[in-house]
């Protein structure tokens, strides 16, 4: 991205942050976004070894502390009656695992056509249906994600999809270039598909079942993911359960679960408890069981803080303990 565009986006981000509210540019375009900052400290009792898996060695190398502008995002919301869309520009101040440090990136860009009666069609680059925990930090109940060995939940990908939503039922079917590769390129040998069904049988209860399959650019075996989660909100408590089964080929399969409870202590304070596990089901595979507690506080509708303390148990390999303080500003 050229310097002029980077500077323009940075100025726009600062301007929208100062206003502390969603900006309506005109009747058809509005802007929203967030700024996410954190400080963290990690203590690993594990030792790097050539006999360890990459996941275990990464955990062994996790010792240290950091303070980051983790992420800043500007989302342009487009609305032209039956045609709508969204363009998200994302700045990553910390490493996202793909080497995108300190640069703006086109996170997603799609258009949507309203078919009426609850149906619509989307085309472009958009976020996966899968996963209870949201992709963006603004929707998380805590600082970290649940699973420390394998990130089986997809992020953004390119394609076309059909959605149906009403008060009881939500359906979705996506035809994708790839489930796990968001580069937007069209590969003759690569394709993916996602499908979901979600129901809300009673007030506060959501039950979700999703399936994703990726051809892995013509590899001998497809990548398969089954994602089930349910959440129930009653009074000031939100409960959640998630189960994942993934099979990405030889020596790359396993299961995951999380159980979470979020308690609203007051109108502005809450407390989250989470237990999660990531278990590879092949011989010599790793298991990581994670325990998380996270109190949080909101100053107002735009500014919030949270603290997290987590410990991940890798069995005989040892444990990793981390603490983090996070600030999120939304507009």
C-alpha cells in the first residue's frame, strides 16, 4: 500500500476515534471500527526439543512480555436499498501468524443482494460461518482464543454464498475458492464449501451446526471440519459449549472443546470463566488443556477494559501461564 493511502487511512482512523461514534458519511455509506491495545506477560515452563511438535516448541518459546497496538480497523458499511456491502481495512500492530506486522490489509470486501423473505446472496471476501468465538476482539468475552495447538476455525475466504435468516432459523451455504486461504486467487485444483444451520428454539438459546470441506489444492485428502456450538443467555449469565472435530490429513486430525460462562456482575462489570481443550488424535499427538478467568469493565458504550489470566497444561511437556490487560475502543 502506498504512503499516501496509508497516511489517509491513519488520519481517518484518528478522526473517527476522536468522535467516539459511528460516522454517517451520507445516506448510503457509514463508518465504524475499533482500536485494540494490550500488554501481556507469558511464563513457559516447557523446554524446546527436536522431538517436540511445532506447537509445543512454540509454547516453549512463548516466554516474555509485550505491549502492542494489536489491531485497528475501519469498516465501511454500504447500503443501497436491495444492494448492500462492507469493506474492512485492518491494521495489525502485532504478528498475526502470517507476517503481516504494521501494515494495512483488506480484511474483507463483499456485496450483498437482498432476495426478500429472509434470503440474500453475498459475493466477495467474507468471514467464515464457523466458530463460537468471534474473529474480532470486540466480540470476545476474554483476551485469548480457546485453542493453543491447532487453529481449526477458518477466517476470511473468497467466494459466493446464500444466506437465509428469520427469528427461528438461520441457513447458509458457501462455495469458495478455499476454506482456509484468503488470498482471493482462483485455483483450478482448489475449492471449498461451507454449510451451516442454526436455530433459536426459545428466547436466549442458540444451537449451531456447521461443516467445512477444503480440497487443499488437489491434495490426496480433503480437509474436513465439523463445528457445533450452543449458547444460552439467561438473566445476567451467558453459557456456551463448543465441540470441533477436524481431519486435515495424516498426522493432522483431532478434537476440541470449550465450556464458558460469562457473569454480568453489574451493568458495567463482568467475569468470564472458560475451560478448553485441544487434543490431536493420532499417535504422538499433543493435548493442551486451558483454564481461563477474565474480569472485564466497560467505561461506556465505546471503551472497555479486561484482564485475563490463563494457564495451558501440555501434560508431561509442562505448562504455560499468561496474563494480559487489554483496552478496546469502538466507534
